[in-house]
């Protein structure tokens, strides 16, 4: 028959509470293991902090000991307690909603510009199929900007003098992590490019400098 015991020589005011069982038979041990596991889950939920679940096998006694030990949080765990974040007040919620709406309007304005082509128009410009254009977009070989209503739009200015997409576009996608980030990089002046936009530098054949500048932006450099 299984017998229960508590840890010997443990002070009554200890923060650890151990429930151990010696079970000589494997079947009894497996059943007790499941029961004690359930107790550990319940104890951790009730206590609100972690609970250790221990199994000790004693080869000489031919028995196993299962212990559920309640543990007080370690001192470092409460060094920086997480404070409850209240719901934003109505004024802040309104400001956030207005900012999101401005962002949506700005995206719509950008995608409506004359140099933003549909996939079909951009495919015709390249002399390839729409499927090829979408494959190149997915691979970062061309820049395609997503809009909620207008679908993907492809800037015509991403083509070099030979009518091919700039060769560094895959590098820019890899460094910056997204099409809109690449777009912002290409249309924004950068100190590391002597005040040029990324696109202006590409037009001047400064591919290496453009890649280095993009990697600096990705690292958070401010120069």
C-alpha cells in the first residue's frame, strides 16, 4: 500500500510544502504521478507563482518518491514588477484613431500617384507576365506596395536606365525587412548618402553606398 510522508526536519514556517509518496509498485506510481501532477497545477494556479514537481527514484529501497513543492518567487523575480496598464482614456483613444486614419489616408495618397502601377501595367513595362511580377515581388526583386483597397502597386521609378529593376532591391528588402520600409528608405534623404535619397544614389550608380546606408538604418544608426 502507498504510504505518505512529509520532508523530515523541515521548519513549520517554511515556504516549501512537500507531499511525498513511496510507491513500490509501478502501476501505483504511475497513478500517483498523474494525481500529483494535477495537484501541482492546481497549487500553482492558487498560489499565483511557480511550483516545482519532483520525482526521486531510490534503487535501494525499490520505491519512488513524488514531491510537489510550493516555492516563493525568487527575490529577482519581483525586482521589476509588471504594473497593470490601464485602458487608454477617451482622449488618447481618439488621438490614436486619428493617427491611424491619417496613416491610411497617406497610404492611399501614395498608391494613387501616377507612378504607381498595377501589377498588369508593371508587367507590361517589364515585358513579362503578371505571375512573374508577383513572383519577383515575393522574392524582393521588385518593390510592390500593398494597399487595402487598391491592391499591390509598383513604383515605375524602381527601374534603371536599361528598364530593369535595380539590382540592389533584394539586398534592401533583406536589410530593411519590408516593402514599405524599402519605399521609405528610397524616398528619404540620408546623411550617409550626402543628403541624397536612396533612389537618387541608385540613379548615380552608388549601389554599395546604398546597401551600407540601408544596413545602417536597420541597425538604428543616426548619422
